[in-house]
């Protein structure tokens, strides 16, 4: 999700993403070129780059948009990235909203006409890849309230590069109302702030969240005083950067903050949402806004539509907390003052769809990726068909051996210890395929210290499940101080695990999966 664009001049030079800044991380050494006789291939991530290298062999030159060590969920493409896209003969993305939308736009806006652009996670289903829904573990005492886009918008011409603009246009209540997202390194990005009003003259730019179609993002909501708040929101669809946004409707959402939700004036008999998972939802096909909620917290597949005109969102007194001392949160008020907050449901910036996009954590799915890569390269370079088939067959044999090895390694972990606690929900496929239970996150918000109740519940969970270790992705260590502190207090090991990216120590997919299996085995079978 993006905060805002900088104005009408943002489409400069080669494409609309040239304003992006360089990100840190290790890059692949290859630079694509018009003077190279090999097939020029661009991928979004290093994991896909490695797979393409194994299938393409000497006939391809391949590089990735997201550098090794960077987070594909939040990476912003650089000028050099855009240059590589322009020279590509074929592009491979994972998609299913794994990559930051700016990465997808870099591909779609800058590939030459006729160049194949393959979404592997979607296309691999035809090659027997198994997909699982992205079901989140509800463990908080208050409702999770995010933002969501439903429907395809195909009737309006929407595609995966389109933008849905969800804007706050008015708010009424006894105090300030804020909605913000805690980014990967603990920095808050504010999307709604009622204190400075809502400016129609600039299209409510400062109070607008931008989402891709079919997306879902988590959000924190803060209220500075108890009482009843009413927030007016409107939605628009920007099919392309050059077309005027299409209106999708407007709605008023009601919050009961620290007061009886059943006694809100004018809403006698209203439904009260106070638990589980809910989203302020834009429906592209029905062209309206509503609440899409699962009060029982049993999974997104059980969510239902709720009319905002007859629904109250409860923010209970147990949601009262103190503003952190961190200067980055001064917008919430003075340090130590109390606010009511509906906390962000997961760590860090997190925009996703209905399907878990991390398919490669099941090696069988990586085999499906390999088959789709093989057939795509044959279509682009028929003269290399024999080489691509031979390379793919050899790589698939290696992956089949890897699958058995990962399965055997994890099977040696006692069943009672097969619990994974990490900072990033990238391991659902690993858990399903190899028998690891994903036990969730230590804390939902990395920018605030866990309460005494949070720490007490964590201690009880560790004792009940006898969890000996928690796991950190090396590239996300900077946002995981809370997890490491709690682990140290409880005498837990903090062990590495790789989810979305390589680094200087782990440089191939096979090495990554073998490392993860060994790390899980070594850290979960011993106490220290």
C-alpha cells in the first residue's frame, strides 16, 4: 500500500516508477543488455532468479528487481531496476500480492510490447501447485480492523496495476481519530488524521490509502478520547495513472470508544463488532463500501458483509494504552498519555490477498514453478527447447531429493516441539507440507512494548507448548527487537530462518530450504 503520489508529474523518463529510491541489499551481478545474445530475463525476487538460472543455464542472462537481502513486500524499485526491465525478453513475478505494488508496476509499465510477463504463483496451479488461503491466527483481545479491496473491477477496465483510493473525507467525535500502519522498521505511516481536517481541494491526499485490486492490509486505529466517533470514507478506482478516478461510493463508519456500543444514539439494535477480523472494504464490482467481518476469528473464508449504517465497531476500555516514548509516535500525543487503540494485526507493512503467496516454502510447489519456467522459456526461445528440458529435468530431480530431505529432517523433531514462532507469516506452506505448526507472532506491533498481560500470555504459551526457540529472518532482524527481548527473558534460543530472500550466506533456493530444515531441527530438538 502506498501513501500518496507526489503530483501529476510523477510519470517521468522511462516509466511511472522512476521516482523510487535505491534500496540497500546485495544485488545479483548480471545487468541486462541489448547487446547480449542470450535471452534476457527479469524476475522480481532472487528466489525466482535462482530457479530461472537453473532452467535457463547458459542460454539466459537473469537478474532480479528486488536485491538479495531486501524485503519484496516493501522494496521500491530503483532507476537501475527500471533499466533492466526495458531490456527483458521475458519477466517472471510471483504475484498473489507478494511483491510491493511498485515492483509489479515497474514490470507492467516498462516491459516492451509483446514480452511475456508470467505470474508464477498463479500459473503454477496448472502444474499441480497447491495453494492455501491466508488465514490469520486471531490472538488479540480486540477486533482487528484493516482495509480491503474485493472484486476484480474488470467491468471498469481494472488490472493488477490499477489503484483503489480509500479516502477519509470527514470525522466527528470527542477527540482525534488516527489510522496508521507500522512499517517494517517500526516507523508509523499515517493514513487518516482528523486533527488537521480533510482537504477536498487536493482530493483528500493526506488522508488517503492506496491499495491494489484484490488486496488486504492491516491497520492500527487510535482515538484520543472516549466517546462515539463517525468516520466518513469514500472510494475511487484509478484504472490507469492517466485517467480520472471512478467513484465507488461513500459510507459512514461508527466507533464506540470506551463507551457502551449498544447505546450509540440513532443506532438502536445495531450489530456490534468487537472481536475477530474486520475490514473497511471497497467492492469494485458492486461499487460500494461496507464492513467485511469474521467476528468469530475462524478465518477469512467465514467473513460476512455488514452494513455500516447498522453496525458499531467497539473499541473497548481494555484497548486503553499509553503513547510510546518513541519520538516517531509523537503524532499520537505526548509520551505517557492514554489513547484507545485497535492494534495492527501483524508485524510490519503487510498488504496481501486471499491466497498465501509464499508457495515455494513447499518444495513440491517449486517443482511446479520450474515446469512453468521451462515452458515459458521454450516459448520465447524454441531453439533452446532441448537444453531447457534437460536443465529442468535435472533441477526437478534435485528438488525431489530436497523435498524428501526436508521432510525427513523435520520428521525427526518430536511432534510436541514442532512449533514455529516468527515475525513474518511466510511459512504456512512449510507448515502444511512438512508438519510444522505455525504458532504465530510474539507481539502484533513491533513499535510498542508488550503489556504485562501480553508477556504473561506469552510465558504461559511457552510453558504449555515447551517452545525452546523462536525464529527470525535475517533481513527482518531490525524490526524484531521485541521478539528477541522476550526470547531472552524467557530463556529461548533465537534462530535464523529464511522466508522471502537470500543473503551472502544463503544464495540458492536449495540451500535455503535445506538451511531452514536444519535450523528448525537443531533449534527445536534442544533446549539451549
